[in-house]
C-alpha cells in the first residue's frame, strides 16, 4: 500500500515537474519573441504606424467567435500584423478555418499564442468534500497556433470583420503649412521615420499607414525638431549629436 502511494507520489511529482518545465519553456519563448521585436525596432504598442495598407491597432480578435485576444497575445499578434503587413486583425486556428468553410493556404506559417487558466481536478473536489475546506485549483498554460485571415482562402462571408479602413488622408492645413515653411527636403515612404543629417532630409511613412492619422503630423513635426536642432545648434555640437542617422520608433 505504502509502495503504491509512493509510486503515485513520484508520478505526480514528475508530472508537476514536466508542467513547470513546459510553462517555463513557453514563457521563455514568448519573452524571446518580444525581445526580438524590440531588437528589430518594432514596438507595436508604441509605434503609431504600420505598413501601408495594414489596419489600426484595434484588439486582435478571433474571426469565428468575435472574441478579442488578451494579455501578451495582443503584443504577439500586433507584432505579426506589422511584420507581415497583413490587412486584418482577425485570426483563426487551422480547424476554425475549416469550420468557416475555407482553409489555410499551403505553405503559410502560423503564430503561437497562449491561453492560461485554472481547473479543479475531480479528485481534488472529492478530497475537499471528504476532508473539508476549499478544493485547490491547478493552473495550466496551453499554446495554440493561429493564422491571420489573410493567410486563408475560401472563408465564408459574415465572419467577424475589421474596422472600416481609414480614409486616404485627413489633411490638417496648419500642419501642412508648417512643414512647407520649414524648407526641409521631405520624403514620404517606407516604414520608418527619421532625419538623415548627412543628406539633410526627413522621411516618414505614408499618412494612410498611421493607425490614427493625426499621428502622421505628430511624427512629421517630431522629425522636424531633429532638422531644426541641427540648423540652430552651434557648429560642431550638432555634428557630434547627429553623428549617425537615428530612426524613430514613435512620435514625440
């Protein structure tokens, strides 16, 4: 009897060790992906623009259930949308894509998201009922692979839709006048905002790439401050301050 109890205890301990190891591995994986985003200069929770044609940072949602993703999954999925330039914040698992009448295109790679919760084993409920006290819930962490709807084909109509696309441009006349009056060589394009002192020009992403179009002007004026600093600072100090080109990850 005692030997059997010891074996059960060892199995339980081994199972808990594996669960702890799996959780630690998953935490490390998610942390590593966020660090990679930072090192690549992609800060979806700060950067006010995405690739041209992508959607704004509304909460990522499941296209079948219309429920929003939460926690670290928001950062993971925002980063994936910005990295790949997908025009949607809606996601499906492989099986859900089939349930929606379509499929994931061959060769597409999904994004790993996580789900954390607690459950109470039946044996624990029985123990609490027998001995008294509250049953102890066991935490668990699962990983799922999801695909952006842009990676799928043949999906039925009527799935959770994204917000209405932003208009092509929302012009602020006063800001346009300030930019024009600065006399700076102003380039529009790409997916970064920066001032290049060696060539003396400013570049910002196109206005429709900004999640909130007013941030286009905030970013333009922020880059103009770098241009102005170089123009008005004493000679020598400005050259030291702008020794290298400094792309910006957000507006001021």
